C-alpha cells in the first residue's frame, strides 16, 4: 500500500517490524524480498513518483575536492532512485576486489566473492539480465564475435550485460511500483524525508526516525530494525547529521563515516591501430545501427598481472575512435537540471531495439581504448557536512573527492600491458594518449566518472577501519543496517548496481534470520 | 580524426616539407632491408612514423646510434628464431619480445625492443 506522507497529521507515529529508508535499487530490492510475509515493512521514500526540482534541490552539495558532477542531477530523489537515469550496465565484482592486496592501501572486505555468489544470481533476476552466466565462452555462442586469444594467465575477457537485455534497463520506479503498492505487508510512504536518526543515550540503538516536511510537520517512525538504503553520499550525510546523542555523528566514534568516497575512473587512455580494417564485435559496444548487444566484453588483467605490476583493478574497452565514451557528460558540461538527463534517457529508452543479438559491427583500423577502473580507497576522499542547510534544515553534504598518483599509474601500466598483449597476438600496436605519458598525478579535462558513488560507510571487520560489519550492521549500533554502495570497501571496475542489489538481498536474508 | 590527431598529422606534414629535400635516403643492402623494416609498424603507419620512432630510439639509446651496432644486434636477435627468411624470424622475435616483456614506450607507442631497433636502423639509413 502507499501513502503520501504529506497527508499525514503532524506528530503521527508510523510503526512496523522493519523500516527501509530509501526506495532505490537497494531499498526496493529488499522490500520486494519481504513481500507477502507476516512482518510489516515500512518503506520510506523522500521524493514522490516524479522527479521534482524541490526534491532534487535537497541533494545540492558543497564541493571542496576535485571537480565533480552536481549531486542534485547525478542522483535522483524519487521512487526508484537513480535507476531512473542509469545506463543499465551490470557485471559482478571479481574475487580480487574482496581480497586484501598489499599493494592497495585499505583494500580487503570481511566477506569474499563466494559469500555473494547466490545473491548475484538472484540480483540478475531482479535486474532482468539476459543470463546469470558471466563466462565469455557462454556468450561466444550467443552474440557476434569471439573473445580474443589472449594469454589466460595474464588476461581475461570480463563480460558486462545490460539490465533488460537489448531493451531499456530495469527502472525500479516504473517497473516495480505496482508490486510494491500491491504487497499487503509493505507500506510505502512517499515524500517522507528522514532528517534525523534518534538513538538511545549511548548511541548504541536507534529508537526512532524523524520524517520532516517543508511545512515543518513531522512524523515519527519506529521499527526494531532500520536499514539505510539511500546512496553513498546521502547515507553518510544522514548519519553525520544525526548527532543529538553522539556529537560526531551516529556510528562515527572512530571517524570513519563519510570516508573513502570512491568513483569509477572512466577515461580514454590509448588507441589501438590495426593494419587492416576489422571489427572486434565481442568488444565493441555499438553496432553499425548504433544499438548495443545484450552482453559485451572488456579486457582485464588477471590477478597475477595486477599483483606483479601493482595495479588497481581495471578493464579496457574498445570504442570507435573519436566517439566520446560517456555521451559528453563530463564534469564541465554535466547538466544541473536532472530533468534534462531524464529526457536524454527517456529518448534513449524509446529508441532501444530489443531484437538483440547478431548485429554487424563497424570495421575500423583505429580503436579508442577507454579504461574503467576502481580508485585506491583514500580516507581523505570523503563526505562531511557543510555549514549550509537544505530546506528541511539538514546540513548539506560537502564532497571532497580525491584521486591519487596510484590511480593514474595503474591506468598507464594496464594500458602498456594491453599494448604488450595485443602486440604478442599480432593484432596491432597501442599508443598511449599524451596525458597518460606524463609521470605525474595530473588528469585531463575529459576525465569522467561513472556517476557511481561508493564507500563512505565501508565494510570492515573492526570499527577502527570501517563503519559496517560483515552483515552490513553499523558497528556499535545494534539495529542499524546499511544497504547501499556506501558499504563497498573497494570499488572494483564493475558498475555497482548488481552488487548493490546482491548485497541488499544478502542483508535481507540476514534480517529474516533475526526477525524470524 | 580528433583534434589531437589532426594537429599531430598537421604538425608532421608541416615539419616534413622543409626537411623533404634534406632526407638522405641510403639504399639499404638486401640484408638490411628486412632488418630496417618493422613489419607491423609499416603496416599500421608510414615511413614518417617509422623514422620518427627510430630517431627517438637512438636518442634514448645513444650507444646503439649507428648502422653497424643496430645491424649486429638485429642479426643476432633473428638468429635465435625459426623461419624461412630473415623477415619471418624478426617477426617471431618481435612477438617473443612482447611475450617476455622486452618492450619500451616511445612517444606513447608500446613497442617490442626489436621493432624499435628496426625503426632505429630505418632512421639511420633514411636520415
């Protein structure tokens, strides 16, 4: 069922057995997993069913770090969250992403890839992926082309799939609204912005949440188990701003909340020149008719190479040269109005062709190599609170995003290694782009990110090193959990949504064990 | 072609014009011809690219900055490879360089050491 919280009386109490704050990919996946059970689930969404300027403005932020996209348009504050304008690319994290790597400071999760394996399969269903199979050999029989004959000790073809296959990706708001509204035990409240998490005196247990409206009215929400399912920036902001009982912010006794903010570096890095025009259909994103295949390969160094060359985890894609890889949404020209991005996405959805496989791909003599990579976790890359408050009286986020010398060096080393491998198999020669040849920490103005916000409430075994434990429970707070890319300890080169959903389903199982 | 490539090519052309009359083109011997012909690079680029990379190589490795030294090293490199002719042997050696990590970066190009030397020899002969 659904209630617009603006219609509720001031001071009204809302209660349930489980409360999920945020109705994006994480929150909706979790709520659906509880549908038709006996427990009453409260799902709180700050926005409504449509994007509005008033709600988007709540996400405006200060920026004291590197230039970055405006958060009021890079994130969507409505039912369905940022899946309203996401591209739909999915791939799981790699085992190395979870490992402690002595060449990557602050790496290592308290869980491994095997802990997520069953949930990745379920998440593939939620996201309507063409298949839960990620083996390139499986895809070699189901789409154009074949993987390159690379040295398997050094390289692998990592597969990406599109949510929704060759059609539009799953948009949680429109695709799952009916299911949520019709579930008897799920009570969705829209326009229910949580502005404060009220804990007990010691800060060890959440007592209630405060929902606030623009007219000053408030409601109180109580549930024995609370899940924060907003994005990485907003989750951290809410915990830092919830400082009535713990002045440094809830769960922040060890000054970890907001730290280790991460993005995916996505950047043109080199070009491949081949002697005769050819296509690399297994690796090319766009076919002759501008459409995409349901799955797509990138070249990725194996753990052996990453360890030997001390690189971060990255992968290289093959683009048509001179075509910008991210549809011109650089930091410089990213629209501040989220509706402009939505219009672009809606047009793209409408034009997508769901017929899928076996397309023909352009034959080229030059390919633009584009690297997508995790960044090294850095505690100085962080979200703090700004002096300024939003229209609901909550301090705005101050984003201080950093990149390191190791990030750039890794891209250089990976691309040099790609050049070596493609030279070894006789495909062609690789030339690094000019910006990458400089042995310094500078970045060109065409640097882009994936609009992927990760870290800020990272998972760690000990509270000195992170905010949540292996079950996504906030260290030191008995009944507060996080379902979000905020818990990522490292970022992988994988787009985050599949892992967000997988982690949410895993947390859901954990909570069922407690509640049941 | 993007702006950078355009400028790169435009710059090369502009530079080539006044130099064109001054390029000394020494006819290589039959043996030198494959030694000074990096197969893949001549297929993906032109003589200008090969010469430019060769000059760069000789600047980075001044101890190899003469015909005799480069010819000798390349001849020895090819000797360890199998193949019906020198050109095939050098191609095999180039691939083995890539496989075994004997590569270098010249003007951003990731090259096998052997093909970089071939560029070097080409640039000496066609200086």
